[in-house]
């Protein structure tokens, strides 16, 4: 949809929104000299009549509220005393009067500002300054509630569709992973429908490149960042060497900073400060080595033959942020990966989840314990073990962040 179409849609949508005139009712008004006896008779005949407008020469001058009027005229003495008099004695001389074109959002503010009496009595609607009808605040609240419910439904629908798009964006990577690594399990669970975590996987003739990353934020803002960074990552891989994950990180860092304007001495001043943490790795099939470079993202390695458990944490520098130098160089770590070596990489959503009896973080130790307990099982079983431990730890605590991890044997 082009910009002209978007603007046309916006204007058409605004035009269709209900206004004060759309929720008013045509109530026959009374003149100022109408007696209170006549007004009493009107209220008696029409049980649904909440307020009665008083109009002089087409211009509204007051509003008689049923409850207030009936309270005053309930006794025989008052009926005898005030009955023959004009109805202006019991009318509200300062009712809320609005034009029929006033939109509902502005109308709701006017109602609240005018006071509690308006909430009960309603308001008068005019057309070109002349009386046009009476509006009910109950109807106004119902209309606003319905509009809000519809707006929420549209937002939910849009976010759900955004989730479909986000998953489709990463489908090729997931399929390449499944075809390349027979013993692997990828868990991607956004905290909301969409999230700020993403993954990438690409097959080459002599090996494969993989990445697990956590962008700034979660929900819709985080999802926008995944669209940006995943696209930039593909370009970074093409412009550098996938066999050098540290170089890919550096190239991605420069691309994010330039695209978001997070460079120079005033970078980020009143602007964005966004980026990502993540682990990038290259597996050389001939040498059976994994080259790992990371920004604040751990890699757990379990050698099945020696049962040695190694934890690599990467560099403590995020990618693309204002405080990250443009020329920062990440470090490659080369790990021997003989047949059967188990590897596990995760974003901080797993590590930082609060839970347990003392409301502390799940932590890396519990991840290691869950992996070791199922070390001889397939990656999917190990992943389920980690997820079960995570869920038990979380209990009734809300999920803090997106959750993404990859368990595999290269």
C-alpha cells in the first residue's frame, strides 16, 4: 500500500468514526413556559425518558433530568406549589452542549470535564447552533467500549499476522538447520506473539554458519529490530566471510550503527540506542571444529567422550549500540568438536527468568545441570528437560523476556 493509499484509508476511517450526532436521540423539547405539571406528565408517560431539553427559538437553554425533577416533584405539596409554574425552575441551566460533528474521543473528555451531573443527565447535541437531540452518556460509554474492543481486536489480528510474517522470515533457516543437523532442536518462544529474538542458519559446501541473537526489546518493537538485523546479517555474511564469525559480528555492528544513526559524539542523544546480543558460529566439517564469536551470549559444550563441560561466554560488548565502538573487534574461539559433542547456545531470556523459592534468576548453573542429567539423550529430549526445569522454576511468575535456544550435535 503506497503513502497516498494509506492517507486515504486514514481519512476514510476517521470519517466513518461515530460522532456526537450519531449517538444522540431525537427527543421532543419543551418550551421555557411549559408547566412542571406537563413535564411531570411527560416523564410519567415515558419511563425511558432520562432528560428533557428546554429549547427557546430553536436554541437549547437547559436540560431537565428525570431523577432530579421527580425528587423535587414527588410530594403533593411541591406539585401543588410548583406545578403551574414554568419548568425552568428545575432545569440545569448549564448543561453540556456539543456540536453533532464532535468526535467521540473529544466528547468523552468534555463529559468528564463537565462533572458527574452530566454523566447522569446526558448532554444536548446541536446542529449549526440549533437543538438537534439529546445524548446519553451510557450509550457513549458503550460505544467507546465497543470501539476500543474493535480496535484491540484489529491490533491483536495485526500482531498475530506479524507473528506469521516473522516466523516465515526464519522458516528457511529452520529448514536448513533440520536438513543439516539431524540431532538438533531449536526452541523459539516469543514472550508475546512476536519477539526480539531471531536465529539464522545457512549451509555451505565446506560447513555451515549459525546464529542466535537477542535484539533490543520484545513484542512489536523487538520484532521490528529482528527484521532490520536479520536483513543486515545476510548482507554482512555476503560482505565478509561466514568462516570468520567475529568478522561477521564486526560488519553487522557497523551496519546497525550506520543505519540507525548511532555514530559520532552525539550518537543516541534523544535518538535510538538499539542493537543485539548474540552468538555466531561456523562449523568446519572437514576439521570438525566450531569457530564461535559472541556478544554476551554463552555457549555450553559437553564432550561425550571425556564428559568435560565447557562454558564459553564470548565478549562483553553488545552489537550496534551507541557505546559500542564502530571498529570493535570480537574474538573467535575455535573448539574441537569430535563426533557426539553436544552444544547448547541460548539468549538471556532463559538465564534471567525470575522464579524459585527466593525469586532469583534461573541462571547458567541450572542449564548445565539439566543438560548433564540428559547428556546421553537426543537434542530434543535434552531441550525438553531444560524447558521443564525452566517452567518449574518460573512457576506463577510472568515471563520476563523472549526465549530462544539451540541444542545440537554437529
